[in-house]
C-alpha cells in the first residue's frame, strides 16, 4: 500500500514508526538471533494506536508481541536454513515481520511480509532495520487473491478463530497445490486443523501472560 493510496484515517509509515518507538522497545528473543520492537504491556500500546489517527477499527496491536507460533517457526527456519536458502519467502499475517526477518537471516533470496493491518508496515520496517535485513511489504488481503510468486510460505498463529482458520487453510492448500512449501506454527489454538498437517518440530516457547495463559507455551511447527 503506497502513501498515496492510504486512507486518511490510517497512519503514515513515518508517523506510525514514531508511535511504535514511543511505546515499544527492542527486545532480543530467546533462542533467536532476532530483536523486535515489542511492547511490555498490551493496554498502553493498544490505547496509543487507538487514539492516534483513529486506528480503532484495526483491532489489537498483534504486531507489538512475539507470538508463540511465529517464534517456533522462526526457530525452525534458523535451525534448518536449507528450507528457505536462496528462495522467495512469504511471511503471511506477518505482524512484526519476525518470520520474514528470520528467513532473510537464514539466507532467503527475498522475503515478502503481508498483513492487512497497516500498522504492521511500520513495524516490519522498523524490525527489519533493527536486524540489518531488507523485507518487502504488501498490505493486500492475499487470501482471496492470486498467489504471489514465492517458493515458501511461513505463518504463525493464524488459526485463532473459526472463519479466519477456514480462509487461511484454503489459501495455504491452494499454495501447496501450486508447489509452494508451507510451514505454520501453532500452540494448540482451538481452530488449528491438525489433520491437514504433519508435525515437523516442537519447542517450549517463552511468552508473556499479557497475551497468553502461561509464560511458556509448548508450540509445534507443522508442514502442509
């Protein structure tokens, strides 16, 4: 999404970056050589993005936290760089851009971060800069669009509600049928379609009770 096409009620990237810097801080993730601009608490960052440029309708700032599913996939990719090395990678429902960044650190030819929340564009740019990598961006809803030209799709924590789980699974199956490798991370979310996937790995992921029910979540990486 270009600045020219951005609705007036949504933040420009430079301004959104200022807001993110004011309400988050760079945090090095456990067991990952990746630092992200993350919030320590949910309420202050949510209130900041709600009040700033009328962003209420965009929902919670998922991009301000490192979710367990994403951390698990990032760890798997960094431990097995051959999965993405020299390939074009899509980070689907990217949030902070963690998976795109991990892919680039593991030797991907390119990484495209995708999310429908426009705040994510600024978050991804800040986080990519923090880690010294380049990540492309698209805010298009890809789930009903033509498949992008990628070799690998990485996704974490996308099966969090019934309708979205249905849409994500349909898209991922369509991509897999076209020859794209698909890896997802899931910490036993209610709507995860387990029968559609094969487990690739399992990790104990550090998280926070701000967004989860425990400080550590057993999280699996799955391959379609």
